[in-house]
C-alpha cells in the first residue's frame, strides 16, 4: 500500500528549484503510487549531507494480532544539517513509523474513500509520521555522521572546521529548554592530529567494524589520520586524543572505508582519481596498492560479501574493481548511469550483486550486476528529488527500503514496488 507523508506539503515551491524540476516532481508524485510499495517525502528545515539507518527495530505492542497496529514498526535515522552558518547546526535522531505487512491486517470497513485522490485511505496512517526524537547542537556544518558499529549511541561527526568529534547520545538531553536551543553542545571527545593542524572540511571517515573505537579519517589537505579511542581515551576528563599515525597523500580525500571483514586494511578515494589501499600493520606510510582512473573519485564502497570495490566518479561513472588486483589498473567493469557527479555508492547489505548510487543529477539508482549484460543492470531509479542527492542508505530490516537526502531539503524514505524492481532497459 502506498503511504505518502509530508512535513511540508509546499516543498515543490522551493525558490532554488527551476520550473522544469518542479514539473518533473509533480509528474513523479502523481505516478508514485504505481512505483512504490512505500514512500515518505519530508521537507527538512535545512538540507542534510548525511543519512544513516540505525541497526535497531522497534515493534509496536498490541494484544490483538489482527489489529492493524500490530504491524506497526519503528526504525531510527541519523541526520545532520548544512546551514553554511545561517543557523545552528544540529545532529538529529529521527523515528520512522511504518506498517511492515499492512495488506495482511487491513480491514476494508476501516478504509475511508478520498474523492480528490479517488482512492481508499487508512485513517491511522496520518497519525504515524516521522518525528525527531533528539537533537544535539553542533559546531560547524555537519559534513558526515556515522554511529560506531559496536555501540550505536556513540556518533562520530566531521565538519568544516578541521575537527573530528565524537558524541555519546545518552550524555545529551532529549529536550531543549528555553534559552538553550541555540547553545552548542560540547562533544565527549575531539580527535586531533597534534602534529598537523588543519581547519578545513573533512568528508571522509569510517569506523572499524572489527576493532571497537578505531576510526580513520581523511581531510581535503590529503592527510589521513588513524585514531584508537578505546586505547587512548583513558580519563573521562580528557577532551581530546591525538592521532596514532597519519598518512600524507597530498591530494584531497573524498571517501575512506575499511575492508569490512579485516581489522587493518582500508581504502581511500581522492580528487586525483586514486584508489589507494593501506595496511596499518606496516611501518611504511605508503599505500600497498594504487589504482588511478584520472577522474576524481567521490565515493567508494567495499562489498562485505566479496572482494568487489565500487567507485563513484565526478563524471557520473561507476567502476567495479577486485581488491586483490587493484594495482593492475583494470576494472572488472565500468558503466555510466548518471549524467552528473556521483555523490555516493553503496553495496546492498544483503544482496551481494546489488549496488546503489546517488548523484547531483537528482536521482538514486539501484543496479544489479548479476543482470548487467542483459539490461545494463538497472533495477530502479528514484527520481523524486528536485536538487542533487547528497547521501542515501539501505535499511538493515527491509530488503529494499532506502533513505535519501538532497539539496532541496528533502528526506525521502522509499521502497520500490516489487513489479518495478526489475531490470530496465
């Protein structure tokens, strides 16, 4: 069943959006009931550069298994703001309610007919809207947020002031009192390279999935820093820790990611189009392997089920590489699904051949490399944003649910209709 929610129904009137994009949005919205099993479109106060689903799932309590509320579940989302100094930036935690298997519990007598839309609606749906649970006031733009895999209450953030900061969500109030709504909340910890001062943007960092508290970050000066919070944060009075080691690459780092099943190897992607493989067990500061594509690499994703690496580039192309043969300067395959720069690539957490990509061309696309030769691998294209898409994430609980954020202040959560999830020529 189609669900459509709006925090601000006038989102299409955003002044920065041209008439063609607004018309495209209205056409998309009119057809969205046929394209999606679920879609929630929301207008935020400020655009977000980052979005992430939390790993938990909450189930609504109901004594009657036939009650529609028994199918209600909640996921949480992590968002930031990008105000460019025009407002107080915040890290926000959101609660998304939705019906997991609505069709099994629908009582036809409870449906209301909407004569304007010419369709039946559930009266309860409008009461279950996404809402903010907590916000933490943040110094500077929120470039990227990620929770620590071993403890999702611990959040790392990068900003435009050269800092990596870490917050423990439980140490901050869920309610802003009068007079404190604009006060900056101090982080629990700052991660600093004490030998190399830096005051610019950081867009690239990643938590180590195998070693708790280990995090690697890369800045636009080309310096990669490695931190070990669990080992170096020994006194709660400490407000900062230094980098364990750093790597100087001299080229701005756009993305960085650990090999998911390894505790010591990570990859970086930079403005010169380099993919570099580093092993922190080695004394040498040099990369173990390097591939150069000659086109700026904006995003990388390492497949947790194989040796495949996906890279997204500024010309809208995607390259697929084998981590074992990275230095051979040949990709397994490459294709160009987007007309503008790619902002994010991300493998599906469950289906090893499925890859998502977002772009400044306003779209998020789902590809299946298993049917690449038959139909170019395109399974679905989400066209609902009116400006460039900044980030997206896969849900860990619904196979095809995606959250995406864009420069038009929009947050979309969507699940393609099963009949639409097919290879498209």
